[in-house]
C-alpha cells in the first residue's frame, strides 16, 4: 500500500497531494502551526465600536494629566462640578468625571469604591453591557475613579422629574424605545456584580441606549462590602416598565428573562 501511495505522488499535479484514492486537492499538514486554528466565519462580522458592538469606549488620560486638570494647571475649559462636588475636567476635547475626596458611604473608602467601579466597568465591557469606561487614577496621592462624562445623555431620574421638565409619561416613553435585550442585560449584570445603588439617577438614556453608571456599590455581600446589608437591589426603572406593560415585577417579584436574548 505504501508503494501505491508513492506511485501516486509521482503523478499528482501541482496543488494536489497523493492519498490512498489517488490525488486530492492539497491541504495544510495537520502538524502545520496554523492547524486547528479557528477561522472567523463570515457570520461574525467585526462589530462597530466596542468589543461586543457597544460604542467604543473613551480612553482615560494618565494620572498626571488628570491631576493637573483637577488642580487647574491645564485647562481647556473651566472645571464643572457634578453632584457630590466631584469635578468634571476637559482634556483633549473630552470630559471626565473625577471622584475624589473622602467617601460618605459607610464601610467604604474612596479607594475601595474606585476599584469597585473600575472592575465593574471592565466586566461590563467583556459582557457586552453598556456602561461608561472607568479606571483608577492617582490624584493628589490618593486613588480616585475617573470615568468618561457621557454628553448628550440624560438620567431616567431627570427624565421623570417635573422640575427638570420631565414626567413619568416621558420616562416611560423613553424606556419603551430601548431594546428589551439592553434592559435585561443591565439588570442581570447588576445582579451578577451585586449592585445596590440602582436608583434612576444611575441609568442614562441616549437615543435608544440604556447606559449604567456609578457602579461603586458593587461586589456586595449582606452586611459587608456594600455597607447596606443588601446584596442586590433591582433597578428602579423596572417599576416604570411594569406599570406600562406588566413585563417585569417590581419590587421583589421573580424576574423571568429569556436566555436566548441575554
């Protein structure tokens, strides 16, 4: 049989190889360094922006750039102040929220909260959950969370607040424009990371995007890291959806999600 294979090898055309049945189109040798490497099928197009198709995340400047901006040594625009007195600085035409100073949340330090938020942001990126990018930076010798300031967005709390020109009806309409898959991903992600600070001010709406922010109060266990004694608090916006469609129970009811859509 070996002789037959050798004879066939001498008669095969270029681009063919001999086998026991004669000549066949040549293929890579199983021992080739590329053997077994999974080729990306046409069904997997490169997503726009982020790793899972969410918009590309803004890169966070380094420690010195952030520290100088907070101190006013390099200013493209005057620093703004966000809730809780956190500065919003402008660098390279982009705005960043810098969470500095002591924590007013019991059982937590600003360093721990910064690390929680950065870790949650990294997990969200891998899970395909729409959040802002947040990283830990050294500001005045202390760790702080620095995140992109998402312009053109509005929190659900503002959308439903009459003092901000909103209403419950407007908030419900805004949520109705968001894909069900996005809502379920946000909720399941918050459950997975043990999020407890899930009020409507921590979810932004921009077009049909639902963006989760302020993931400091995460990786909780009862009476431990969150300092609240609560492991998970369902996002409050689910109540608005339940009032409209009855799709989700709130609060405390069992959530039912389609595994094929999450």
